[in-house]
C-alpha cells in the first residue's frame, strides 16, 4: 500500500454489494435485458425469462407506429387522447398509441384545448 499526499493509506475501494445490485437493476431496466436475472443464482435450473412489456409504457420507451395516420396518444390515467402535433402527444407517463376511432369506442375523450394565458 502506498501513502497519499495527506499521509493516509490508499486502499482499493470495494464496491458495496447493494450499490452494485441497484446499478445492475437500473442497467437492466434501461436496456431491457435480463442481466440481473442472469447474474442472480436461482434454485431452479430453468432459465430466467424477461417479463413481457406492459401496454402502458412511458412515451420514451414506446414509439408511434410507422403508419400513424389516424393515430392518437391515449393518456390511460386521465381518460383522454391527444392528437399528433399537440403538446402532450406521446409525452404522458401512462399511455399508448391507438386509432382515434378505437379510442372513442374505448370511452376516451379528446383532450380539451386550453386557452392561451395573457
């Protein structure tokens, strides 16, 4: 061990297992991989499977369909839908893309237009 300028011994830092586990979970969530499931030992010999993606994923993870004619973004929490070009189209936390006709059939209402503040 060598001493630093302040006279203290520099020891190699051992990462905290909890921090390592949390970082692995974050990386797994961001990349969508089963890294954490593969790293953790399991009692069964069956391989771990990733959970299917939820239909109410944030807009950052869900992209609009290629042919987006007539598509709207449904805010599943608020029960309203947003048309392309509006402020909240594809940007709410909980929502999904649907055809406007399907959104109306499912009971969703068009989002109200707000007046400009003066």
